[in-house]
C-alpha cells in the first residue's frame, strides 16, 4: 500500500477533492530571480553587482560558474512568458536587478527599466499577476565597496531605489516584496561567507540584518505612496529545527536554531524587537540601532512570503549554541537537503499561534533540485512531482488548521544559476540546456498545467 501511494505521488498531480488547491482563489505560480536567469550582465547600462564579483572570484562557485549568461532570459523573455502562460499558473514571481535599473550616481537607467516594463506588460496581457521582489541578493558592487549592508547608508540607498522603481513601474505590479531571504543575505553574505560578498563575521551579519530590515521598512513607505493599488510585503526563508538529543540542552539547541533562522527576522517585523536569546547565541553581536528604527522595521505588511526547503537536525554544543548533525537514512535532494514536508506544516501553524498580527501568507518558494536529464525530448522528474505533492499537502493541512495561506509559488520556473552551486543543481520545472538555451517542459510542469486546466474548467 505504501509503495502504491508513493508511485501515485510520483506519477500524478491531483490533490484530494477537499484540498485548498482546488479553490480558484488559491494562487498557483512559479518564481525566478534576476541574476539567476537574466544574463546580459554588461548590456544596456547594467553595472556590476556583488554576485558578478563573487562568482568571478576563483573558488567561490562550483566549477567557477557565473551568471554572465545564465538562461539568457534578458534576450529570450518573450519565449519564457509564452512558456509560463502555457502552464496555466495565475502568477509569476520575479525580481528586479537593482544594478540594471539604477546608475552608480543614483539615476534611473531607462534602458534597464524598459526591459521590466515590457516584461510586466506582457505578463499582464497573458492574465498573469505580477509579484515583484526588489532585492534578490544582487547589491550594486559600488555600494559594497562602501561597506555594503554593514553600512547603514545602504538602507537609505535601497529606499531611494525602491522609490524610483515603484514610480517607474506603478500600475504594472500586483505585489511588491522588498527583500528576498534577508537571513541568507545577512548570514551567508556576511557571516559564513558562502554567498556574496563573502564576509565571515557574525557581528557583520547581525549589523547587515538590521540594515536590511531598516531598508525594508523605509521602502515600504515609498511603495505604498507610489503604487497604492499594489500589495506590499517581504519574503523570508524559514527552517525547521529538531534534535536527536534527548536532554534539555539539546532541545534548547533546536529552539535556538529556529530562533536564529526564523524569529531573528519575524520578531522585528511583527513584534518590533529582536529575540534577547540571540545575544546568548552570539554574545557581543548586538547591532547598533537608532531610536525609531524598530518602528520603521515593524511597519504593517499586506502579506508575508515564506520560503521553505528543509529541516536541520542539531544538538547542543555544550556551551551556548548548537552544532548540526545530519540524520541518516532520510530522503535528500540534489542539494543534500532533507525532504521534510511536515516542517512546513509545523512552522506555519507555529507562526499563526505565535504572531497575533501575522499577515496573510504566500509560499513564495518551495521546490527541489534533482539531476534531471532529457531523454527522447522528455524529462521525467518523478522526485519533484512527489516533492510538490507532499509539500502542497502540508500547506493544505496548515490551511485546515486555520493558517491564512493564499498561494504557492514553485521554485523554480526553469533551471538556472544556483548561486554558489552553479549550474549543476536543477530546480526548474522547465529544463534548460545551457549550451543551446533550449527549454523543455518537465513532466512536473505538464502535470501542474493539466491540473490547473481542470481547476479552471470546474
């Protein structure tokens, strides 16, 4: 019976009759990010970003891969819009490249802006809702040269960018998100060095986080003023932490993991304060703040974007923190991440319980990487189909428990530049042959399209 259920999950995409997915108001979409797909890094006035610099530095990315060409979306966007529309999804989540639309002296770059205006207009013409993220990690390099997000001034430069681009694109955007995954920008960019700009200091990371969130709050005011018909929110990545240890210290370690991964961002946004236990985990790493900062950061949100991928198992480090200990004999993706759908259900219900002012939620990223191959012009990505089925079931369970989840975006629309992992890790529901730029719909894409066509016909 278990085997039959597993096969069904891999071969079909047909949620139970009582699933929220059958509700036509439940938004289904796909997502991408500018640096991961656009290429054209030196065209039409685009200036360098930290990811141009980082990926061109030997040893920073797998095989030395960069986003210089990526999926060549900048030149092939019309074809990509047609493919997207063929999936019958209701929305597309994309990001704008800050270095493409603003010059180093802070002026609008009209050629870059024109690209997004054409793209958004075409999406609207196809009946797709437009979910636009302002910052998906591609900070202009000239700002990093002045300290990047560790420098408070960057928050004000981000607000100026948000002000400019929301004036230019007002009326073409259904939903603005200020930041994508500030945890990754702060911790991987300035704490672990795994991402651009590659700094390794937890004090830098906590200061960068504060300035990221400050920039978010400042941007919210501009977005509301310039494009009042659009929704305004933020996208944060969350993680489930558990422990195989049985002692109190191990359980506290799991709690601390979630505190630094989730509450570090959600508490300032929804409670206007940082969790005090963070400074037990990172002694002496409190960021410098000014009076009024937390009120700016805690401005009301129309929605909260949640990105979820995996769980992390930890045990106590015997001091004030934790160490990660991989579980054995669990299902893992091509990234090495555990497939753990119940973590998403658990976290959503927990956020609903812990934050009385929790805004409506969209799952803005969820997906899996697998080593997909084209065989006879077909890609049978059965692992992804099973992954999507199980995670959407987890979302449905959270909705039935009272959580206001209004949509789900598959990561990703197409295979792309997976940051430090280059082009080997494939997250797309559309396969990309990077040598020829040929796009091939995977079985997951076809099943999603078929399901949504059935839903639309009801």
